[in-house]
């Protein structure tokens, strides 16, 4: 019989554990540093996305016979669970919300964004709340 001999259990050594920990830390720091940025959209893309969302809000308000709110928040426009980012570099002048009535009507008003000296205005007009965008330099 053999006495005093221990069966050796396979395990990581301290050096191997430190190496794995270092590699995981390196991968995590690279992932955080090089994470993908949110896509920035142009003014034209924003106008198109807004027009689609506004039409959807009007139809929803009329079909469900209840008002729908368009929330112009500091970082994006939110309505019906959809968020539309503002054009790259533009910041909302004043946080506000626009009510789309059950008939699809929107009160006349203007919402503005600024990017340095440039200004983008969303103008809701009389006559059912049609809208247009206007850029000023």
C-alpha cells in the first residue's frame, strides 16, 4: 500500500488565472472604448421620419378616437412608442409636446432647433395642422 501520496486534482494555477483575468479586462475595456455610436441623421432624414410619424399619429388618433401626444424631448421626438432622433448637431430650443386631436387637427405652433448659427423650424400651419420645415442660417 501507498501512504502519503495525494491524488493530484487538475486546477488553474495562479498565473493562468491572472492571465485569463487580464484578457477579460482587456476585452471589456476595448468593447467599452469602441462601442458603436448611435447613427446620426441628416435634416432631410429627420424631416422624412417626422412626416411618417406624424401621419401615423394622425391615423391612430382618428381610428382610436382619442388624442395622441408627440413629445419633443431634449434628445429625441417620442410618439406611439417610436423615438426619432434629432438631426446631428441640432438641439431643441424648448421641450414641448404637440397634441394631435382625435380629428387629426394640430394647433398652429412652431418648434425650433439650433446648431450653432443655423436654425431649423417646424411650423404647424392653419388649415388642419399641415406642417413644413424652414431652415435659417
